[in-house]
C-alpha cells in the first residue's frame, strides 16, 4: 500500500510517500480499515516536527483520524463488520495511508448521507466542539456569534448555525460584538488562538462568563484584573477522559444521524501533497474554511 512515512523529525519535507506492507491484525480487538479520507490537524505538524510532548518511534505514518470501510476484523470483534462505513477516532498505524490498523473501539459507523471526506472531519474537531460548543449550541437554541476574517468564512459560519458574524480583522469588531450583546458581554467564548486573542476576549466576556481555550500557538500575557473585575472563568479543553470521549461521540453520532451536525470540508489533497497540507493547516493561506483532508486513493468512491 501507499503511505506517508516520516523517518526523521523535521519540516513538511520529512514526509515521503512509500510503498509499505498492509498492516496485519495481530491482537484481539483490532480492525483493518481501508482509508478513503484522513483528517489533517495542527497536532500532526507538531509531532512531525518533533516538538510534541509525546512522540512516536521512527519511522512512523502520521494521522490519527479518518474515514473508510472496514476491510477485516479480529475474531472477537462484533461491533463492526467488513464492508461497513466508519469514521476513525484513533489509529495504531497512522491514517495517512491506504489502510490503517485501528482499535475496534475507535471506529464508529457513519450514516449513508455523510461522505468519507466529511467523516474524516468529525473526530477531533467535533469532540472538541462538543466540549466547547458551537453547532451543538445552535441546535439547542443558543444565540451564537462567530467571527472570521474573510467573506467566505463569515458565510460558512452563518450557514452552520451562527445568528450573527463579524470580521475580527476590523478595528472596531470588539465594539460591534459588545453592541450585539446589548453591552452585557458574551457569556461563553470559544477561543481558537489564545496567544493572539485572549486579551480581547477579556474585554468581551460578560460578568461571570467563561472563556474556553481550545487552540493556542505560543505564550501570551493578560491583565488578570479583568478576570477579577468580571469574576469570569478561564479554562482549557484538550483531550478529556475515556468516559468524556464516549459521551461526546454518542452525541456526535446522534447529530450526524439526525442531520443537525454538518461537517464542513475545505481543501483536499493526495498523499504526495501531505507537505503542502501541513503548511496550510498552520499558515491558513487559503483562509480557515473547513477541514483539510488527505485522500489516499484519490477522489472518493
């Protein structure tokens, strides 16, 4: 099979496409998945660069999440069967490949109306979103305000449930948001880039509001007195416990089934384009307009 292989930690060029053996099921509780789409995440770039806290042994194939079809299962697995369409929440051998070995409890069925590239956009992004809100907040009737720096991004946010959207590159966007909140401030802020935006969040948060940090790429400094004045809460979201993961995925599965969750896919790449995909997931030269996805077999069936 074709797979992306990293033999030395380094820049995007460290990823090379090689032909390697298809992984074999070697233990109970394993499944082999034919990968039609693999999700690309910023953490993939940190691992590839060798800067992440937990690093795999070299050589390795990147990728934790994806979507495809069950190829084989170990004899003890009864939760899924060959031929079943699934999305993947964890992989033993990496999803930047045409096949991936996965724990059976890390594959979950996807509805027929969800494509493979959409399925590859589910696991990490939606698990984090479940714990930090957004589309789920909108589905429960909350007033959701979003920001984006491009017109395409603002249109996407409105499409997926926001009631109002603002341009965070506009010098007066904080005043605009405060005005939209009737000057009371925002009760919950989901922060995707804390090292850039956290100080502004403290200006917008309501009294006893909560700022949830789900993304950060560097150190930042804040005036803690703003937290004190509003008695607001600053918290972070990252992984969670196994029980929290299961609760999140059960809710996500229901949202996909009943069509109130709609994964949004941005650019798609072939395996040989993985270096470009890693550059884009950090630089956002094309804007932040959906999940970046690798397609190991080319266009999906």
